[in-house]
C-alpha cells in the first residue's frame, strides 16, 4: 500500500473535526441558551467524558494547570468547549506522532 502524506495543518484540522464530532455524539449539539447563543461551556462530567477520565482526574489536571479553558461562572466551574476540543486534538496528535516514530525503530531501538 502506498504511503499517504498528510500535512500537519490537515492532520490538526482532521483531529479537531473528529474530536468535535465525538463531543457532539456524546453530549448532543451545544444547548441553546435564552439569547439563542449556543452553550460554549462544559461541566466537569462532560470534560471527563471527552477526555476518557473520571471527574477527579479532571480536577487534578485543573489544579496542576494542565487543563486549559477553566472559568468560574458564579460559584460553578466550567471549561470552554473550544479549549477542551483543542486540548484533546493536541493530545491525539502527539500520541499519533509517538506511535508513528515508535514504528520506525528497529528491534534494537534504532531508526529503521
């Protein structure tokens, strides 16, 4: 099978589309609020589901400053949907690059 070359910007866009679709499938489209504007904020449970971790892990990541887009609304903590989508896409991209670079090593761990 011939190798397919994907530009990094194309890969990022593709990953963002996949992440956005997964969030829509999990939570549905952004909820409409009173002014007709879509809800752009996620709860801790929604963030946990998007990341595939538990709520405690989300709080731990937020406390460590690893999770972007955290804001306070009244007394509630929410995360910006776009920031979480970008975060998940970036993590997926890094994982794909690690897998790809691991495949190019021979049995001795040297580049093939």
